């Protein structure tokens, strides 16, 4: 998938956050509005909705 995206603008819509982890920019949408934007590192560094979702998915995967 990385080779397909090289040199192109791509939009990826995902529920599994590991899918978009390497994106240059991530837009977090809630209720039809963009509530956060940034890359994975920046969104994880702050107390963000994205961070809470990411940790929630990780914890859920560990319990499965």
C-alpha cells in the first residue's frame, strides 16, 4: 500500500487506527466535524480524542 501512495495524495478512511498510523496528516472527525488534525506522533503526545481511541483499540486487542 505504501508504494501505491508514493508521490500521490491519498485519502484513507479507517476505523482501525493502525491503518493510518504512518499518514503525514490525520484528520479526526466526530459528529461530521473535524475535531483534531496532525500526525500520529503529535496526536499521541497531547491529551486528544485520537489518543484515547488509539489506546482503547490497543487495550481491546490485548484482551482478545
